[in-house]
């Protein structure tokens, strides 16, 4: 009847007495209020509710009871959802891409879409834009949580969703073990850092010329990001440079001078080029990545060994059954082993999606492909910087680089850079106030 009232199939509900309308007064107030919203009157055959002041008082009482019921229901819902959070059960809403809900209302990894989620985070971490990732997903016919084509907002929501690292939250409470994680925490945090850097990089979006060191170049004096700027000199020649945001906004009394865009970017690109053409460096990067992967995947061999032991026990038990040995305890043991086998296979599958192993050949080929990039092309320069550079701290007498792959230091003097320019037929650098360039490499 309540559902039909929304369809406007009738105008009046007649009851013998108001207390017979529902099992209790709270249900009565709730449903009467809902009928009223739908334009339906509730009339009593034996009781008279006038439309005067008495009727108004009665309506007020009923509405007050309905409000009380709504508040009580809300508290019950919060308690129920909190209980679900503790048990790791689904609380409703959109199911994130990469998961499905099983019969016990728990999150499980979807073997079909989870690899795409991993690829989304890896692509963004490598420097691809959300628009490029969106187009790639739609090309592969991957739908969002609503079952429609991916949008820019869909990609943003995926990249910020902490469920992918196993966090399940409700009303300020967090269960860190309720959901099987798809994304490694360090990858997730790197993605959040890049997202924050992009929000703080005003020059990347505002300047006509693209500044590849935006969100990476930091003022060594005050720690503020340096943004891209341009100005027109004599002869209407346009110049591009980096400027401290604190200086631009006249904050912190920072006295950092501007630096020519071409000068600092060329130095960075040349140092990156030395890295990717050094075979020893390439091999050390590969060894480091493999070592990290082996450390991260220690659990899989343990589970695989346990699975092998369970399979042997199953084979022995099945052989015993074939020989005619079958009792109640045999049946119970068989069911236990089958369940252990299922659980171990599921854990291995989930860990495989969480921590996919890259082969040395794949890493080597990917690094060698960077050698084919043209350092004169803007898009190639951007790839090189995003791949290797973490932060660049610019002082008046030195530059401190933090790179993404090594933990030692390298010093390059300005005189060495000038000699190299002359040898290669390039115009020597004219900025004399930079006496040294210090390269500091860190492992993220």
C-alpha cells in the first residue's frame, strides 16, 4: 500500500482505529507521514480527527513521533554499519572497480578488472595524465562503478580510493584488514604525492610554454616551489624563466633570483642522459628493482610450499579412499584439506595481483627504450624528467638534485659543463653565479 501511494493509485486510506494502522505507534507515525508526503489522507472509521486546532495538535504529535523514529533509525543504521566495518562486510554504495562482493557480503578481488586498476596506478606513477589513462581504459572497454564509460572524475576517484590498499572506513573508524589490497602502499603514496604536486604546479597549466620542472623545482632559500614565468624584452623577444612563488607573492622576504628556463632544464636533461646511457647504472637499477621485488614477494613462496604440502596430503587421502578406506573422519579430513587448498590458492592469487613480479628483461627493455627518446622533443624531455627526477633544490651557488634510483652523490662543476658545451659545439653557459652543481640521488 505504501509503495502504491507513490504511484497515486488512491486518495484515502480508511482504518477502523488509528492504533490498528500499524503494529506500533512508531510505524504508524512513520507511514502516516510518508502517506502525507504522497498526498494521501488517513481516516479513522471510529475516531474523528478534526481539521481544527485539535487536529493540528495531533498532527504535531505524530510528526514528532516520526522525527523520533527517524533519529532512532539513523542511530541503528550507524551501529549496523560500524558492525559491518568491524566484520569487513560491505556497507552498500558503489563497488570499486577491481572488486566484487561475495555471498558473505565481503570484498573479493576481481581477477578480470584488478590488473587494470594496478595498471592505472602504474601509468599515473610513470607520468601519464588522467585524460590519457581515461582514453586507454575506454579503449579496453573498462567501465566505471556505475557501469558506464570512464570519465576524468572516474580515474581521479580510483587514484584516491584508499580501499585499494585495504583500508575500509566509516564515520572516522578504519579497519586496515577488512579488504584484500590490490595496490602496494608505497605506489599508492607516490601517486598521492604526484597528485598533490600537480595541484601545486601553477605554471604547468597557466603558462603558454610548458615548464617540465614545474612541481619539481624548489627554491633552496625558502622551500617554496618555483613556477614558470615569461617576459618580453627589447625587440619584443620573449624570455622564459623559473621564479620562486614566495618572491612572486611577496612572502617570506625571499630574495631568490629567477633562472633561465633553457639553462636549468638543459642541465637536468644532460645529467639524465648520462644515467640512461651508462650500462653499469642500468644493470644496478635492474638489480635493485629485482631485490625489492624479492623482498616484497616473500609470502608467495611460503604459501606455494604450503599448497604443495596440502596437495600431497589430498593425493594420499584420495589413494586411501580408492583402496576402500572411507570413514566419517576421512570425509571430515578431506573437506578440511579441500578448504585449505582453496584458501591458499586464493591468497596466492590475491598476492600475485598485489605484487606482480617484473622480469629483468622487461625492466632492461623499458630502460633501453628511454635511450631512443629525443631530448630535443618536449614530450620526451617530460618523460625523462618525470621518470628520474624527484626534487631539485635551487640555491644561488649550487643545485641539489634528488633522483629516484640511487643513494650516492655526484658533483658537477660549472666549468666542466662549459668545457663540455665548447667541445660539443654548443654556446657556453653564461650564468656565472652558479659555481657548482651537486647531484644527490635517493631511493624513493
